[in-house]
C-alpha cells in the first residue's frame, strides 16, 4: 500500500514535468497547428544554458538566462525558418521542425560532449516526507510551477486578445491578417514562449532524482508526446491531465514490473503509449481536445 | 425508373437548437422541387440528412423502398442520390477530370489490386467512364478545362464542376445547394437553362435550395418553405410567393407589389429603404435584388 | 571491371610474407568502428584516442613487419545501419578491427565477421559475442563480473543466504548477460534476485527505488548507464535505502562525481571490471597516462583508455606473431592470435585467447569511485576469481 | 500526382530511350561498384519501397504516420519466422511476411480509420515503442536483443548469398551483387503498382478523402474503410521494404527499426515530393545516400575535423547537413525534389498549396 | 478625414503566369459608396486583395501601380497596417474562424481597431444589426448556416470601426430579406461616415446603393461612371443584370460552350 502511494506520488511528480513539456507542444499547436518536433531540442538549449551558466551567474540568474536564451532560439527558429516555409501544410511544417530538431540537437550534443551537467538548483537532493511517503522537493516545485503556468495559459488563451489572435492565426492566417492581427508577432511570440517553457521543463527534467543534463536528455521529450496527445493537442488542461496520466502509468508499471512481468519487463516506457492508444480509440481528439466538427 | 422522395416529420437537433422540426414534403419523380427559406432555416441541414452527413433525431426519409436516415453517405450515394455543396468542395489540386472521375466512384469497380496491376478490366472501365465524363463535361460547359486543376478555376466555373461531378454519379435524385450563388445575371440564366436541360434529358428528380427567387419561379414545379426548421408553406411557386407568411419570413418588406404579375414578382422586391434603386427593369434585374 | 579488394591477394610478397586484405608491402590497415556521436560517445572517444596513440607509437618505433599501421576510423553513432555500411566499406581493406563499439552492431555482423575471418575486438562484453573465432572479447564478460560482484557482496558486505538482492539492468544483451550472472550466483548462494529492467531512454529511477525498497533488498546490482546508476544511487540514498551498489564497468563514469549524487556514490558504489583502472600504479599504465595526457591535454583520463590501449596491443601482437610466421593473411593473423595462452599487456590480468567460446579471463577488479584518483576510480580489491566464477559455464552466443 | 499519370498513356520515344538507358546503367552497376556502394544502393531501394508506401498514406490520403518502422520490422522478422521456423520456401515466406505486415496494419485500423493528421501521427508513435518492446521481449520469436539471422532468399535455385561462389565476367558475385537485381525488380514492381493505384479509381478516392472527407463520402467513397485499406496497403509496402532490408542485413536486431527510421521516412517523402511515386524514390535515395556519403568522405570535407579533435566529426556534420537538407527543401523547393524537376521541365502547371493535414 | 479617400491607380497584379489585373484605376471618395461589377474571374477579389495586402497569401503580387489612402501609400503595406489605417475588408467566402465562437470571432475583429475604441459598444451595434449573432454568441462559428456566417463576417469587420469598408460579395447566399438588410446596413454604415467599396455580383443591388460604379472585365476597367448611368447602359443590363443571357466569351478559362450547354442534351447512361 505504502509502495502504491509512493509510486502514485512519484508518478504525479514526474507527470508534472511531462505536463510542462506537453504545454510547450500545446502552445505551438494552438498558434500554428504545427506539431513541434523541435521542442526536444529547445529543451536541450534551455537546460544547457542553465547548466553552463549557473557556476558563473548563480542559479536564478542562470535560470533567467536559460529561459531567455531558449526563448530567443525558439523565436529564431520561427523567424528564420518556419516563417519562410512556402507552405501552409501543417504536416509539412511538422517535418520542417524535425529537420530543425536534428540540427540543434546535433550541435548541442556536440557541445555537451560526454559530460553530465548539474543544474546547480537550490533544492539539490532534498526530499519531503509526506507521512511514510518521500517526495523530492524538486518535484513538488515542478508540480506547483506546472499547475500555475498551465492555469495562467488557460486563462490567457480564453480571455486575452493575445489568445484570440493566436487561435485565429492558427485557423486562417489570411483572415487573421484581415483582422489586423500581426501574424509575424503572434507566431514569433508563441515560439518564444514555447522556448521559455522548454527551458523550465528542462530544469525540472535534469534535477534530482535525475542526475543532470546530458546528451540523452532530449529523449525524455518523447514521453511528453503521448501526454500532449491524450490530453488533446490544443488544450492546456489536457497537457496537465495527460502529463499526470503518463507519469502515473509509467511509475506504476515500473514499480510493479515484477507483478506485470508477463507483459515483458521494462514495459514502463511502452505503457504510456498504450494508454494513449486506448484513450484515442474512444476520444479521437484526446480528453480535452476540440473535436473537428466539419459542416458542409 | 425514378422513385419519389418522401420526407416525413424529419427532426434534427444540435446542442441546444432544433435545426429541423418535423419537416415533411414529397419530391415527385422527375420534378424540380425547390426548398427555400431564410438563412439558417435548415435547408442545408435537410440536404445533409438526405445525403447521410447528419443523423436525424427522428422522422424518416424514403427514397423508393430505401430508408435513407439509416444509411451512411456512401450507401446513399450508391442509391443514386447526388448533391452539390453550398461551399464548394472540390479537390483543388486534382484536375477537373479527376474530380469528375470521383463522381464515377460508385459506378466503377476497380479496386487497389485491379488498379495497381492495371488489369485490362480496370483499363477498359477507366476508358468507358472517361468518355462519359468528357460527355458530361461538354454538356455542363467545363469541357475545355478538363485538365486544369480545379483550384485554379474562377468561382463560377468551380460551381459548374460541382454540378458536373454530381451528374457523373448518374443520379436519380439530384440535390443542388445554391447552385447560382455568386454568379451574375448571365451566368445564372445559363445555370438555370442547364438545370432544366438536365431534367429534360435525364428525367431525374431535382431538389433545389436557392435564394434566387427569379430562378426558383422559373424552374421549380413545387416549392417548400422552411423557417426556423419548421415548414411554413408549400405549393406551386405562384401560391407560395403570395403566401403572406412567406413574404414576412423570407421575401421581406414590401413584397406585395410582386404579387400582381407572376413573372416579375419572382424578383424579391427592392429592400424598403433601398427604394432609391434604379427604376426596376424587367424580371431578371429585379430578380437580382432577390439574391 | 575492377572492384576494390584492398591490397593483398593471399600471394607471397617480396619479403616472402603472405599477405591478405588490408596488407600491402608498405602498410597494414586497421579499422576502428566507433561511436563519437551516439550514447557511447565518451567511451568511443577515449578508446579511439588511446588506440591512435598506440599505433602512432608503434609506427614511430619503426612499425611492424617492415610496414606501418594505417588507422581508419568510422563513427557509426550507435546506428546499426551505419555500422553495417562502415563495415562493408572497411572490411575488404582491413587486416583487423581493434575496436568495434556496440554489441547490437557486432551481433548483427557476427556471421559476416566470422566469414571474413577478420580479427575484431568488440568493445562490449556480452556473452552473445562469444563463440566466433574471429571475434575476441577482452577480459571478462558481464555475467562473470556480476558473479564476482555477488561473491564480493557475500564475502565482504555481509550479504547472506536468504537475502534479497536487487538488480537494475538495461534491456539488451549488456543487461541480460549481467542478469544471467547474478541469477546464477544467487541460485548457488541461496539469494533472491529482485529484477528491475529499464530501457536506455529511462532517466528517472524513483519508481525502481521504491520497488527495491518495498522488496527490502540488502544490496543492488547495477547494469545500466552512468545516468541511471546516478539516479538510482541518489534516489536510494534519499529514500534511506542504505545498501551497497555493485555496478558493471559500463555503469560508472567519472563525470558523475561532479553531480549532487557524488557523496552517495563515494559511500556505497562499487564497480566490477576486468581491466585495470588508469589510476593503477603500474609502469605501463603510468607511461600510458603520461603519454595520453601529453597528446590530448584537455581530455579527462578514464578507464576506457587502458582497455582501448590493450585492445590495440592485442591486435598488434597478433600481427607481429603472424609476421614471424610469414603469414599476414587473415587466416594467418587469426591463427597467431588464437595461439596465445597468456597474453599480458602489463595492464592487470593476463588473458587466454585459445578458445573462442571462453572469455579471455574470469578475474575482476573491484573499484571504488574516488575524486582524487585518475579516471575517478581506484582499486579496492585486486583481481580475483570467485570459485563460483571458476565453476561457471559461460553461455555462448 | 495521380492526375498526371492517366492509365493507357502513350510513351514518347525520347522517354522510352531515356528509360532504356537508365535500365542499362542499373543493370551494369554491380560489375563496377564495390560492395559499399551496392549496399548503400540496396538500402536506398528498400527505403524507396517503404517511402512509396508511406507516401500513399501520408501524401495521397493525408494520414500522417510515424509508425512506418514497425511495419518494416514486421516484414523483416516475419520473413525469418516463416522461412526458418515454419520452413516455407523463402519466396513464399517473403510473400507471407508482406501479407502479415498488412494484417498488423489492419489490426491498427480502428485507430487508422478514425484519427486524422497530427493525432494519427503521434498515435502511430505508439506502434514504434510497443513494437520495440515486443521485439526485445518476445525472445523465442524475435531472438530478443540479439535479433535473428536472416535466411538468404532462394529463387529458382539461385541463392542470394555469398556462397555458393559465383563469378560473372571475372567479377565475384556475392550476396550484394545478387540482391541488387532482386532489389531492382522489387522496387520497379512496387513503383509500378503504386502508380497504377494513384492514377486509378482508388487514387482519386484517396485524394478526395485528403481534400474533403465529407464530399468523398457523399460521392460514394466509404471513407473509414478506405482509410483503413490504405493504411494496410502502406503497411504491406513497409513489410516488403523490411524483407529486402533484412536480406541485406543478414542479421536483424531490434535497433534496426527505431523511431529515427520512421522520421527518416517522413523526411524522404517530404524531400522527394508528397503524393508522388517518383518523389518517394528521389527522397529515399537522397536520405539514404547523404549520411553514407558524409560518413565515408567526411574526412575530406572542409569544416569536418579528425575524429576526437574538437570540431565537427563526420557523423555530426552528417546529422546537421541532413537536418539542414530537410529544412532547405521545404523552404526553397515546395513540392520537393520532384517539384523542382517538374518545374524545370515545366511539365505540369503550377498548383497552389492545399491544406491536407489539420 | 483628409480630402482624398482610397485611390487605386494603374494597378497591375499577377499570380505567377496569370495576369489578373491590368492597369486598374479607381477612387473611393470619403463617405462615398463605390460599386465594382464584373463576371467571375474578372479580378474583383484580386483588387480587394491588392488593397488589403493579402495577395501574398495567394501567390500573387502587385507588379505596377499604387494604392493610397488619405494621400498616403498603402502599396506593399502589411495587411495589419492597412487595417490600422482603417481600411477593412470582408473577404470573399466569409472566412469566419470556424473553431471559435461567434463572440470570439467578434473579439478577433476588434484586435486591429484603430485607437482604443471601446469594443463593447461596437459589439452592441453589431448585435443590433444582426440579432441572430447575439443568440448564437457562444456557438462555434463553423456550425452557423451560410447566411449566418456571412452576417458574422460583416459584423466582425465592423468591430474594427473601419473608415473604408471593402465588401466582397456581401450578399452572397443571403435570403432576399437578409440581402435587403445588408443593403440597409451598408447605407447605415455609410451614413455614419464610413466609405464603402462594394464588390457585387448582384448588380441591381450594388447599383442601387452606389453613387459611382466600375465594371471590371478580365482585369481591366471597361466601364465606369455614376451608378444610375451604368444601370441604364445596355452593356450592363445585358451582362450583369442578366437580361438576354449570353455566354461570357472573354473569360480567362474557356467556357465558350457554357451558354450553349443549356440547350444541348445529355444522353442517359446505360450500363
Ligand atoms: N453541425 C451543426 N452543429 C450545430 N448547429 C448546426 C450544425 N449545422 C447547422 N447548424 C445550425 O442549424 C441551423 C440550420 O443550418 P442550415 O445550414 O441548414 O441553414 P440553411 O437553411 O442552409 O441556411 P443558408 O441559407 O444560410 O445556407 C443554423 O442555425 C445552423 O447554425
Ligand atoms: N491564387 C491564384 N492563383 C492563380 N490564379 C488566380 C488565383 N486567384 C485568382 N486567380 C485568377 O485571377 C483571376 C481573377 O480572380 P478573382 O478571384 O479576382 O476574380 P473575381 O472577380 O473575384 O471572380 P469571382 O466573381 O468568381 O469572385 C481569375 O482568372 C482567377 O482564375
Ligand atoms: Mg445552406
Ligand atoms: Mg471574387
């Protein structure tokens, strides 16, 4: 029982991190209807900057710098590449982001080389005791941050004209332009924000209990894909729900792998996809995603 | 042999609103039946039910001995029910020819294997139906643009292609959703003639949604009027457009004057305040105002 | 039509030495298939630099058999298809392969390597690589390390009959070979193994820690990558799971000592390996360390350097012997190689190459992480062969 | 795209000659190129077959898929199982493998038929991860992480392997030389079939589904069933590609079929040109060749440094150039390489972009 | 407001090979209503795109000529900038944001509004004009009927408080009564000082509203003058008021057979 709770809590906490990553996907998707495969590399950028800078600037400044840097890179990607892509086809743009991801990741892994970089965070490896259950401080912070950010975005999308502009642009750029919406700014902004989110996510991805940032960190972003999808690619709430579901699934399946041995051990990282699968079977656009209602 | 289409207390609901409320009418074999009504009355919804795009909450649609409300779109198509769309729905990148060939889908058989291996059967089929497509294209006046990607055609042409595509299904019942919207006088007249020609040469039933009263008056045998999903009038064009209810809900304002002489009266009257309009010319012109 | 067959045609040359592919009368080509850009980049870099250093020194000293070594390096980035392509390209013009990283890659090419009779030193220690005459696994296999590790736990860490031991291992033959070892030992010693299998992409070991804790393990074997090891050790420490960890040689990297998890590692972590650590006080080792630092001043020293070096030496020795036998064909090189019963590079334990189906050695060092030591480890226990390991029948292929 | 290649189209003599020349060259290749090139060529052929399949799904029907690698795996492994464990004659085994890949695709159809665009794309990722898990854990069948040996194909007494020795015009004909021709034949067949499908009734229906689902339905196309069918077809192409790849590899391990492979396939069809067969082939050749070339000639490239020493290693350069290529093509060559060529030839009138994945 | 309103001079537009406009000039005086008539494909929409700067979305570009508003050039300006200047377009085919609610669509319309005009008031006004929109405020725009969407499109444009309103076939697909309503609305808007450039197929309606009108044919202005004059010219009566239907022979894409089509017959298909 204790174990179950421990796994559950642990799942929720890692889920928070996935939720943060998923939120990044959601922002881009809402703004441009593009599935952003480059998000993983933005993650790497943010993490790398924080890791490299904290010895010099101290953690908080480094964090700020990391966020800013990742945001800048995100913006650059939009400005230099996506804006210039001569196609409205979202699938193709998604593939462009794959190209971008390959480039950035290749360069960063070269930079990171063989190191494992610490993030120099103030929480270090401290843990909090909830009764018999342990949970890393870092993860509690992650949970709080994720919840706040997601709430903030939820409101922003619904109630600010920025949100309206974002969605309008995503749906019909030309019509949006005719509304006097500055397309450039909107998607640039979205990418910058996605970058910033990536940096934050990277931080929590690389702090205790994970040892630090290394060349394989980006792979973890893959986990956030099922999270984003099963929540609904265009739903902030979905990002949170998805993140948590994935986190918990993973944690439980790993924790109980002896009991689940018949599924083959190490099922932990396939399981999230299976869950996603089942959910999509019944809700083709995710738990909270807006259904494609066509009308002729 | 063309069966009749019988719609009986058809009801369609969407979250919160009733788009169709116990609507009923019958399309006599070989007739042109107009379905008119203000915007949002439920005309397109009705079409969508007839073509299987929407599910009806209750009521029945019988075409011959088939119950359409129970069928999926492709099954309805198989019965020879064809339609055009209010907002053009062609494949922009495909040539007009291929767009029309899509219409032949229900009449052809070639599957993946046959097509992939280019079996003689498939080739023969393609040739035969290709010829028919060309014939229909000529008839509808898109013969010269067969190889142009549909996306590059001007609006009016695309409308024609839509009609041609529907004809390519060799329908027994043809549903036209605002076929002349966005066309000017000359083009409207051509389209009207085309529709009549279809009826004459194929003898099929046509159900027509159109806001151009001139056109409706000219080609419809019977008219059903919807408003807020309810049927408010039914009858011959002349009867219908004298119906005060219809004038209130649809034709609007000072429709009265129209009532005296059938032909021009088709024209929806000049909008009240728009009286400063040029001195009403003959039918066509005033019909214009009635879009 | 002329297709490159890469030098020697099996015929005798001017100096009466029969030559084969990769051997001309001036050069001997050895090929390195490594990983600079994939998950094993750190390993690949150190190994390759050490080997390049080795062959340069041989060439500087006049080469071998009147010929100079030509070293060709290909980076497959741990991608089987690229590795395959690289092999296909290099095999026809190589005399030997002193380094081939990645057991999936080598396994995938096992048959072809065997058919080509191309002496190959895989830099992986899975049992699946045994059994091929052309493939020489150096030192111990993963399972032997784990067997010795378990005995070490029993003898020195107070693990006793009936205890539970956790084993965290990677999917893939690295992990699975190791698991074979631990299971064998446990079965013999009446211990119970609590398995936790993960994939190389897993980063956060909290769930595994919880599971081990719940199972009440007294020690944990670690056959994963350094990242996961760090996460496991760190997490366990916080969870108050205060047990010894015994890792395979691939589960540790000196970089880990730069992380918060450092203390936990220093306290509880042990590494089993056949190769002597770079920090070891041996004349050859010290020279190697010095030369390496001289040539690559800004690269950190780690334990892959000696293993790369000795692998190079294995190939070099085989070729020297073959040269004496006036037969530099691949067959000749293989024969020469397989004739050695006690090969000793002067770096730790001697090896026996006579049987393809038996590992070259059964003795493992026990190392401990150490900040001050070169390569971040120092020897805790001199190489030993547990009697379990003695009697252990190593599964082949 | 389908509209350009009508059935029963007459072939102009110039075209014919070009074709013959191309064929002649392809036939001559094994006599001149060394193993490395043949192997690279075979990788490209296998990729081309797979890419054609994916393009039928993604390009022509507008269904994004990131799971293609699984179907290659399915083809490769089931070929082994059918040939080795079931002891079927290898050609039969290959056929069965292709069918089985299709069946697996079919099992996925509840999803494939329902989902669209991005959602389907990510959903198909599941195939990769679950597939990998199965490959690693179903030891008895898949040989686990060590994978399995691939029995050489045997057709009319000819074994596609190094032994028995075979020498033609004093060129030793090993496995690769022999497989080269098998590859050519398979690719040609696969391409011809796909062109037929695209030009014919199914192709038009597929495009219609991509462009306007509802309209397609109303025109009599059973949309859901069709989507599923195309998915199955593209899976079978994947399967065939897998069989060929396996024959080249001679030993398959799970790592052969990871997610990167799927992404490569997407890159291929975009770089080559969406919705077209020729495009798929171009893209496949490009994507398969680029990294190989860079790996091999990396050392002579500028900017590329000696392994180990600071700068870009060949493989890193390869990665970056590869990424850049993907980006560049989309930025500067709408319609992909094929689009470029056709625009050079001004064969087809320029066509506006249309949204196919939302 | 400055003396000069919206002025187009010698405008040439190409879509790749297609020359859609060839030296079109026209002027919309402040407070005026100007109508542009023309067959399908004449270039009406293109003209509006050129003014609003949205040609790039269609692979088109201005090759010569200028567009200016209140004496200052609009040519080459960002669409947003054009809106900022108060020149707002209701595009052909509605283009409402189908996945957003009616209310959100209206908010989107207010984004580009000049100055900080208060959106609430504008919204009230729109709801007055089109009560149905108020009813459907929280329905997804994509689910509105064709006509409802048209109303939304116009309402959305009004949210920006335009100085010049460009309308591309606003009565397309509207019921007669509703078309009349739109006509009124246009009058009303105009009365409140907004000048209007009205592209219409519905010539009678357009001419009834406009003070001045232009006839566009295959990218060129072939007729122009006071609306009343045009309305009485035979040319216009025949072509655009649809009397004596005649084929439009001079269309970019051949449709010569179109007119004849009606009279031809189609044989029944026999299996
Ligand atoms: N899929 C849907 N979901 C919700 N409401 C819908 C849907 N389709 C139509 N409606 C509503 O049903 C009503 C009828 O729509 P319909 O399109 O049938 O009107 P219409 O008679 O075709 O009008 P128009 O002449 O403008 O085309 C409208 O109020 C519309 O908002
Ligand atoms: N994106 C485009 N690419 C190529 N040609 C185009 C494009 N858009 C329009 N055209 C062509 O430019 C010409 C003018 O088109 P435009 O849409 O301006 O006509 P229109 O007067 O608005 O017609 P309609 O009354 O049908 O709206 C037509 O010949 C059309 O085919
Ligand atoms: Mg309608
Ligand atoms: Mg227009």
